[in-house]
């Protein structure tokens, strides 16, 4: 007797406003051996609306992981991170801060707001791709993520 387990794709929410970084992240995840769905929002207000399933996002799945840029229009990444970690329904979702800032204050503040990790974006494309693949490997192959509805 044999059966195939139905494996649902990993749901990724990318909160990023830079078109180049969006494209590179998508391309890096496309090469993945892990089935995934990447949903993208480009500002902090859309991010919160997505996560709280408001308006056009009412039918979107809750992400398994969030990749968050700090420098966002309309509502900054720090504010988004604070709202996520203060919400009982969202705080269990791992948030990877992936941003250009290497400032010690940004790193400290992100961890104070309960970011699960902080990664500075490299300037070189091949390094960027390598880091996205490392994020994927760590969070989807090594870490056990919580299951949610």
C-alpha cells in the first residue's frame, strides 16, 4: 500500500518596495526544491492589511514566514514588525528582517521588537542570491515552523 502525502506549499510574505530586490528574491526562490508561494506587498499599510486579511487581501493565506524590509513607504518596517509581534494571531509567524541597513540601532531595535533574525542585504547580486537561498534552507529545511489555520 502506498500513498503520497499532500504537501502544501510554504507561504512567504515578502514586504519590499524595491523592484530589483523583489525580482532577485523571486528568482532565488524559483530555483528552490521546496514548493512555495510568494506574496508581495510594497508598503507597510498593505502589509498590515494583508496580515489582517482586510479589503482585497481577505482571502489570502496567512504566511508561514515574513521577509521584511525596514525602509518602506506609508508605514515603516519597524512599525509593521511591532504590530505583527503585538498581535496574538500573528506573533508566532517568524519575521526575517532583510534590509540594507547595517546600523547598530536598527539591529538592536529590530530584536527589541522580536524580529526572529536580522540580515543586511549585500550589494553584489550573487551574494544577495546566496543569502536568500540560505534563508530558504535555514527556515524551510532546518527549522520547524508552527502550523496555523
